[in-house]
């Protein structure tokens, strides 16, 4: 059991390192992340072919950000979006499993009544790769916790009305950190047949904004705060 866990963790760290190297060498971030994600699941399956279960999942995100940076926007509202992706569960004992996932996750925040606008929504979309320790309390009920690394793949502003930017808020991918680290805490319940429901809270550990970029929130303490609820199926 320990050998399987050690092999998985080693392979995961190797793949994350490779992603970071590719991120520095190529602008085609989406292809790099998706390619390594596929490789990650392939290696995971090879490490525990006799035990691994695969699945798909999707759900809703309620995201905002926490920290001192929220004061710059007078406590921003949350953005409602979605998450969608793949997962694998590797049982190590009857009660304990390791669960890696690859998810497309819509995050960000909403600013109401600023710059003569009714609403300005910062849309920050990531490919997230959490690796969770999963402990079954009883029957299908499990508690989940673990680290997560995210890679920014899209950043946009959706404003109403659209012509509201007076220079105080500018959007450039350079102003956001491309890699985001967080901790995931949650619970899930798996029914007989493979269907499951889950809830999770992702606590940001690194700043959203790049300190080297000269903008409104340069140097601000702003970290992601995301509540997720969803359903899925394992086979």
C-alpha cells in the first residue's frame, strides 16, 4: 500500500514540475496543462491498475477572494460559475483512498456599482489539479482534504454597461499569477452504483495578483475563496 502511495506522489510531483517548466517555455498554456493532466491520469492508472476507479464530475462554483485586497473593492460580491472534470480514486485501505482530479474551474469575483457600472465581473478560469486524502467515516460518506495547484487559462472582464473602463481598472493577463496554490477541504457521499454528491471549500494560499505588475492591487493580499457543490459518477 505504501509503495503505491509513494509511487503516485512521486509521479504527481514530477508532472507538476514539468508543467511549471512548460509554462515558462511556451505561451500555449492550455495544451501544456491538458497534456500533462492526461499523462498524470495515465501514470496513476499504471501505478494502481488493480484498485483505481475513474469518474467524471461537475457542479457549481461560488467564488470570491479573501485578504486585505478585498478592501480595495469594498468587499466584492461572489461570482457564480461552474467546475467540470475527471477524477480517479485509489483505495489504499477499506477506509482510506487517494483521489487526484483534473478540473476546469470558473473563479473570480464581482464588483457592483463601480466606475458608473451596474456590475463588473472578473472572470478568472483555471485548470485545477487537486490531490485529496479521502477518509470514509461510514458507508459512502467520506471526508476529503489535500493540496491543489491551479493554472490560469482565461481572464476576462464582463461589465454592464460594457463601456465603463475609465483607466482605473485595466485587465491584462500579466497582472495575475499564472499558478495558484490552495488547500481543499470537503466531504462526499457515494451511493451504490457509483453516483456521488460532494461539497468542497478551496482556501487560497497564494496571491491572485502579480506584485511585479503595476496596477490597482499591486502588492495586495488577495487570495481565492471558492465554495463548490457538485455531482459525479464513478465506474
